[in-house]
């Protein structure tokens, strides 16, 4: 068939190939397909909505809590002593990362649990374009949703804390960078979730590893001797991410750019593992 | 055209597919038969590249499946019943698959109609009955207007109307010159549509034959004759389309191509006494069972020792 397409419109080839249209798989088409798949299941809408809700609601709650603490006259909670308008408004990233990461896992591991992966890989038997498309499509969607959520959370929270010592506007140095950093962090967490799902091929396994990496390992590290802690701690995915959206940095944290690089490294590692498994093992 | 060469798949100690060689040709329906666990599904998964062969190779239209520019246009496959996301509608499922190949929406609507899914295309596929799920799988298989159609146990879960629909679909696809490869563990089902048969058991090739040859080899349509004058009877009966087999010195002859009635009349005409005249009716099912008896993976306990069908 493919040799016939080289000589189109001659009568002989028209006779020999009555099949008519000649289709072809391209990277762009796989991307469109994954885009269509993402939006045609309900869990996408629900989980993205939850992520957005967590991001905005917890930011507002944190800001309200700060404000009421300030006016109550009682000594400030330790958590709030070093709070900034940005840190309060991004309080929800902790929860939003779960929602967005879990959706990432569902997008890949969910195909294995439902059997959809067979249809997917029969259509695209070269396989890797599927992984790249899923990661790109979902990473972008998570990035856009999270960035939007971060800005909304900040606008709402900064209105609540206006007039307090920590009041900040969008124009303040580092604010826009922090909010974009938060969106980027959550987008990359989404990609990491996608990669973990493809690597482990199990929804439960993917979510467990994701939660462990983002929330449990940092706690375990604190059990290590303190001399080691300083070497490891800033490079954990969640801490590298936190340095991307923190306004203030000190010697124990990475700079935003370094944080981004470290997180990109983790993402690349997870994707490489996922690609290896996808190519090497039977679906 | 599907071409398997020394195709082998091992899972640890277990060999699922063992050194299979076969060719599936265009223009006919080829049945892929074997008891449960014979390696049919694994073979089909290797054909479309879901499983990698441990050794050997299988090509579709001259190339490995994954090497084709438009795989869905080469092979349309229905694998184990549900290869769908239950939360996605049938229409969206097909559209997402079509997008990977640039297959137009018009074609998606066509296969939805063809599979009789028009009224449920917007419903979540998870709510489908087994039969509807099969129809959706077949719609997906036909999406790329493929040269080769490969269906794994397509009639499973279908109602009689659906079974009939599949049969007509398969024969019409073959009549269009396509390669049609259908697996089943039921001989009776395959015999109705297939011309060619590839029979496997425990991953090995047991027979690569036609329906007619299988029946003949299994002794179907033969008549056993015992007579005092086997040599004379042989001469009398011989003619075009008639085959007479007998051992030297034995009174028994196996005759194919004539009915018992015709043989009896012929013998009487020539005054040859007959001692025995038995039509051996071997059904395809029995031929298949004979062939695969040793290869059946999971034996049920049998109440009678003899299952050769002699009591039937």
C-alpha cells in the first residue's frame, strides 16, 4: 500500500488500491487524540475542579484564619509568624497537588485498569508518542488550571489580608514569580503522576508512590542525622517545588531556578522510567 | 495477510505459544481454533504488537505491525472483550481512536451505524451489555477500513441475531478480498464461516488445513465396507471423486465419496456379498476433539472413560 501512494493518480494504482483514503499516525494526531480522551471522561472535570477548589478555598481559609488571629489579640500561631500574603494564598498547593497528581496517575494507570491501553497501543503501536502526548497534554492542562487557581487564590487572599502587615499586591517583587512557580510546580506534579501511573500500571500503586514521594518521604528525612538532612532535604520534589513558589529564600532552600531544575530532573527521571517500562514490557 | 514464523512466547516456565508457523491468506475466512489456554489470544496479541514474541516473528502484510504508518488500516483487531474506558461514550471512544490516524468523523459515524450502535453512541460504554461491548469492539476494528480483520472470540456474549450478524459480516469482509482471522474454541461456530482452519493446542500447531480436509482426515463421510472380495469391490467402486482405502489381506475397505446406499447397490449389481456396510458419521466437532484431546489444558473429570462419540 505504501509503495502505491508514491505514484498517485495513475490509473493502475487507482485500480490496485481501491481502499481510497490513506491514513497515517503522526505525533500531532496522537496529541489530539489524548486531548480528546482527557476531556471525554468525567473524572477529569471532577478532579480538576477539586484541585481548583482546594487551591482557592484553602488560600482563602488560611488568609481568614490569619486575619482573625491577628485581631483576636492572642499570640500568633507559629505557622503564621513567618506568613506572607503569598504563602497564605498558596496554602492550598499541598492539597491541590494531591488532586492533580492523582488525576495524572489515573490518566495512565487508569488505561491499564480498564483495558483501554490495548485499544490505545493497537492504534499507536510505537507506544512512546502516547506517553509523551499524555504527559504534554495533561501537564499543560494542569499548569493552566493551577496557575489560574494560584492567581485567583492570591487575589482573594490578598483582599482578605489587606491592611495587615503582610499585605501585598500583584506588583510586589516576587509575587507574580511565586504564583507562576506554584502553577509550574503543580503542572510538573501532574506530569510526575502521569509518569508514575505508566511506570507502575496500577492506580493504587501510582497514588501510593506519589503520596509517599510528596508527603511521607520529607517526614522520614527529618529522622536522619541533621548533617545529612541539609544535603538531601532541599532536593526532595516537594521542597524543590516549594522553593519555586516561596517569596523569601534562605540558605537552607534552593533558589527558584534551582528548584525548578531539580524538579525537572525528577520529572525526567520518572518519565524515563515510564518510557522504559512502556517499551520493554507487554501491555 | 498474516505470516507467523517460529512464533514463540514464554512466560517464565510456561510456554504459551510454541514455535507456530502459519499464514493467513486474503479473500477467505480463516478460523483459529483451539481449546481454552491454547495460546490463541497470546498469538493475536503478538500479531498487533501488544506482546513481544520471545523468539520468532509475525508480520502483517510483509511488515511488523508496529512498523506500519497506519496500523489501524492494516489490521482491525477485536481483542479480549472490553478494551475501553467504561466512563467514555462509545462515540468518543471511537473518535479518540480515529484521531490518531486522521480518520474522518464521517467514517466514525459509518462504523457506529454498521455495528448497530446508533442509538447508544452517546451512552457510557461501561453501561453496555456484553453484546453491545462486542459490537463496539468490532466497530473499532473496522474503523480504519483494514485489509486484515482479526477477531478474538467475536460471538462471545452475542444474542442469536448478533451471531448471525457477525457471520454475515465475516463472509462479506472476506468476499471483499480482505484477510479475515477469527478465533474460537467452538468448532461448530467456526465451521459455519471459515474455509481455512488453523488449529492449536498447548501453543503448538496441530493442523493447518481446510474444513473439508479436516473432515476427510478424521474419517468423516467415509463408509466402512467389509466384503469377501475386497479387490473386486475396489475395482467396481473406483471412479472419479471416489477414494477406496484398504489394507492388503483385510476384508475391510474405507470408501469416501460414495454413500452407503450407493455402495450397497453397486455391490448387489455385481453380485459381491457384503458383510458390513457402515456410514461413519464424524462430525467436525469430533474431528476437532480428536485432534485436540491431548492438548486440552483443563480437563473436566469425565463420567465415562470413552468420549470418542461412539455412543452418539
